């Protein structure tokens, strides 16, 4: 098949997306024809085989290596419209399936999925609604609560401006319901961007000021002191889910900063039971499998499948949890419907190679598209035939 991989985008996780996409393209290249589709930070689309080279992005040569392109939101068009150039005229590049690999805004939040739905092109991963809910921490927690999942205690700030006019009231609520320290998070940002820890009221105000640069809606969460973070990946769709082994990410700081996740390991910085792993999320130091009891592992995996089903996720996702080994309690923190590196390192540790994982994702995307094509989206209502004159009166 001809597999389009869309990456980059207008997102703070732009560079992470480039790494994830190149890992995925390498994983499918032996079985399929890969079509790299890069979106720069200004939203311009490019395509071409020359874009399947990380050096292009380090040297900022994507406009030379690729050709301008766009995806018409027209059902039946079937792919990209590529502009061509002086030697090659405009042409269509047909796509059998698309792998969205943009983390964060305009890629993981349902917007790109909506474009692909309008274009009637099969794609991997979660659909529009699940992507939007999974990206919005406030809506996500609402879905988790409805499913009866154990949640990290939190306070919602529906607008940062509320803190400006009621600083004392918000601070009192945080102190009373959560206690310090807390973490302040933008509702719709990922990879720890804009997240800060506050140990008192003054620091709370400072962290809110930083976070509001990334989103007006904020979440203030209890710092789960004495707990460890344990993550698990889920593959499939509701009613047919597989779970991976669990991992314990090991941060140098008190929480996983952006640098912890993506920069500290370089190309192959982390270890998985002593073995070097590729870059991206796999460069993080981690313990796989997580050194927790079988009972806690089972709880985390059940939390993960519950969270996956609660938002209606599909494809592959990673669910992050907290565990208190002393009390045996677990809490769901969040779901990532498009995890860095597609969480392939968790599936490799479970016995599923990265190329096999990508085949599963492509298969799931094609199955969903085929199921949707059997649905009815329009019919002849004859309403217009009953209207007379130039204007309808209500």
C-alpha cells in the first residue's frame, strides 16, 4: 500500500513529531511505499521522498527536499495535490492510508482527523471525538470520572482570567482541596510543556502565568508525593484491547520535563534492561517491566483499558498512572492518544516488533474506514422541493 505519514505541524511538539514519524516510516518501509508529508511551523505542507531524512530538518531544507502539497477535503479525491514545479506539473499522489504522527495541537486534537474524515481517507489512531477528548485534560477527566476511574485530585480553572479577579479564592480552594505542592498544567498541551510545580501561593501565581501562555483553560493537580509514575500502552479499540507491559519512567527531576522525555538521551540515550534503544520517547531512562507487584501491574493495566474505552480511543495509546506501593492505591493521570514513538518500546518488550505494531495500526484504521463506509450519511429529504419563492420563511 501507499502509506502517507503526516508530521511536524503547528505544535510545540513539532520536533518530537519529526522523530516519531521517521521511526514509523522506517518501520513500514519494508512492506509499503512511504509518502512523507511534512507540515512546517507556519502550516505549509510539503511532500516527497527527500523528506525521509532527518538531516533535512536539522539543516532546514524541507522546501528544497519536498514539493508544496495540500490535502483537498473532497471525498473521492483520494490523496494529495502536489504543486510540482517548472519541470513537473501539478499531480495527485494517491494514498491508501494515512498515519498521523503530529503530537499536540492540529494533529492529536481531532483537527487533522476531521480533515481526513472529510477527505474520506483511511487513517490510523483515534477518531475525531476521542482525539479531542484525549487532548483536553478537562474533558478527559470528565470522561474518566464517568467511567468510575480513580482520578488524581484536581481543581479546574476554566479561564486563567478567573485567577486574576479571584486570586485569594482560587488559592484557598487549592490549599483546602489539594494542599501544596501542586502542578499547574495547560488543559490542551502535551509533553510537559507549560507545566510547573508550585509549593505555595506565590509560586502558584507564577506557574499559572507560565501555563496560560499555552492555554487559557488550566488544570491544577495534587502532587502525588510518595507515589511513582507507571505507564502502560493499549492497542486496539473498545471491546478488543491488548495491553503492554508496564514501565516506570525515571526522571532526573521531580517530574518528567520536556528535556527528560526527549533531549537528555540524545539519539540513543536510555536503557531498557541495559539495552540501548532508538531516539524519541525511547531515549528516556525507564524500567521495563516496571518493578511493581503483579497485583499493582494488573490494576494499572485495568486503569489503562478503562481510560482507553472511556474516551473511545482506537489504535495505540499510552495511559499514565500513579501508584502508591505502600497503600496499594492507583490513580489515572492522563491518556496520550498519539504517544511519542507510538510507544513501540513498550510493545517490543511485550513481544510485538515495531513493524508488526505499525501493521496492526494500519489494519485497524482500514477496518474502521470500511465500517464507516457502510453507514448512511445523507439521503434525499425532498425538503427543497417543498420550498417556494426565493426565500424560505423559517
